[in-house]
C-alpha cells in the first residue's frame, strides 16, 4: 500500500509529536508499505514530502489564496478578526499545496492534527480512508498561551470549529488518552464511538541503548539532579516549578534542576530564576538530543504541567526508573498511581510541587520504591509493538468497512507510476515559472472538481457568530 502521513506543523521537530510519527512510519515500512510524509518544512517556507525532498514554495500558494479569498471575507464578513482570516489562509494554502502531490495514488491517509485532517478531507479522493490522531487539546493550549483572549471571542469560536470539523473529517479519530477523548466528546461534540484510545508507545530497546550514550555533561558534585524535560511554554507550568524550587532552596542547597528544552518563555523564566536567586541551582539546557542519557543521570523527575495529554517525557522517565512528580493536569493522573509509581501535585500550585519534591529529596527509600514501580509500569504499558498493533487493527477494520480491503489484501498500485511530486525537487518547482492567474490555474487544476476554495463549515460558523471582535 501507499500511505500518506500528514501534519500541518513542521516535521521533523523536537516536539513529542515527532517520535510518534517516526515510529509509525518505520512500522508501516517494516510491513512493506510505501510511506510518505507531507508537512511544513522546518524552515516554514515550504510544504514538502519529507522523505523525498519534493516541495512547493509556500508564499507562492498563500499569496494566491489571500488574493482570491481575502476580498470575499472583507465583503461578506467585515470586521472579521485578522488572525482568524490568516488561520484560514494557512489551512487553505496547506490543502491546495497537498493537492499538487497527486493524492489519488495513496490507499489511505493518516493526519496528525485537526488542521491537516480538515485539509485532506477537502482535497482527497472521496473513497480514500482518512484517519486522524489528535495529540492535544489545541484550543485550550491557545487559550493558555494568550493566542485566544477569552471564550467569548471569535478566535475561541473558530478554534472549536477547527477542532470539531477536523476530527469529524476522519473515518476514525485516534487519541492517546481518555482525558482527550472526553474533551472531544464533551466540548467538540465528536461521537464517542468514532474515537479510539490508543496510548503512545516507545521502542524500549532503542531507548535503553540511548541511555548508555555519553551525556556530554558531568554530574554536579554532591548534588542531586532534578530533571524537567519540557518545552518552555505556558502549559508546561515552569513558573510554578520555579516557585517550588525557591522554597526548596530556603531549606537545602544540595540539588540542581535541569530544564531540558527551549521555547518562547525562556527569557521570562531566566529572569524569574535571577529574581529568586536560583542561578546556581537551575540550568537552562535548551533542546537536547540525548535526553535518555540525561535521565539516566537524574535522581528524580518533575513535570509541572497545567495542561498535558500523555507526554513522552513521563513515559521515558518511567522507563529510566526514576521517581516522578507530576501534576493532576489532563491525562497525567492516568499515567501515575499516586504514592506507588510517582507523586501527583496540584496543577498550578507551587506549594504542592514543593511539598512533593521535599519529600522525595528527604526519603531515599521512597525514591527507590517509586522508581522501581515506575519502571515496571513503563515496561508493561509503553512497548511500541502494543501501539502499532492497536493502530493496525483500526486500519484493518476501517479499510474493510470503507472499501472491502485490508492492509495486506488491498490491491497494490504500480509503485513505479510517475507522479508530480517525484518531478519536484529542492532546486526548482513547477510553480517557480508561473505567476498570477496562470499559477492559480495550475494550482486549481489539481483540485477535485467539486472543490470550493471557501470552506462551507467555516462560513457556517461565521454566520452563527455575530460579534466579530478579537
């Protein structure tokens, strides 16, 4: 089979999404399938087939979309939030670019977010099965990050629409946690029976090998290491961790905290560290490629999230056999049994985090017990084969219902058939020599005959929403 994995957000990346996509792609290829990945290029200037290098220049496509769609929005929906308009320009540009890569040749498509799922639904052949794995509560993240001001705003209304229609576009929705399934059912109105919970998995042998690599940093003298691998963004709750560490330092100074990861809050968190006199105890390590080796060195692990799903960081800490402190946010309580495989603090509460860290720092026997139990839990629950088996089962059942085929029996296409994406390359694309109307004509010729550049679902949302303020 030819299978397309697709993601609106750029890949490869350092985010938790990439391990999932990489493992899935490799598993499908081991079964003899040909797998492509369509996504934003890491430079965010191109849409590309990652494994082939074939690409379409983004600004050439997006400019045409803005020229065609912008005046319609201005005429019929004056005052529409400019950011919402750009969200739509982005999604439509992504789907139009995707259509240039001959979607007819794929036997199934598996999207990795609601934006790419909606995009693929609008341009793929009707009978091509479409799956989507939803990796987080996207609208809630934007609210926490300040991208959405309030739940009374047009942006929130649009975000709910985006998450609803993106999930509804798929033949089957896959989520890694029961918490996220409840969000989709209760807030985004997705039918429960169309959502399947499949927890993430890790290649445990590969992880164990990586733990033995050189960590490129030595342990501090006579100090315990508290590891916190997480991007520096508001939903990860670092400010509450720093509050907890400031309290901990008032009692003891025999520790360092490694903040492993980078993000938009680095400057703010660095300043907080200075304000609370934690410069000698908190190390901003930035993005690292050797997290398993760093975890092996750590004495304990903490993740202070105020919203989270099923983070790989916790899974890896368990496989590394570390005593763990997490919060009660999102799907985290489903990963930890309090006082058995870890400790659960209150989300957004520095005092609660401090109390749990203090207990672990003082009690070596508890650290050892929690770490051992965490390892046993991880070894039982996180093998990659378990995730792949569950995903393949969903594929098989859906393919059978949709077109009478299966992963093994479906009629394979001639893999030597030429297609446009193989003719694109990193030095020149067919779109470099087209401008204006000619370029639009070329783009539009790849789209389904019934395609409308305006999304009917979005128009419905705009008609329902009367206050177009931000």
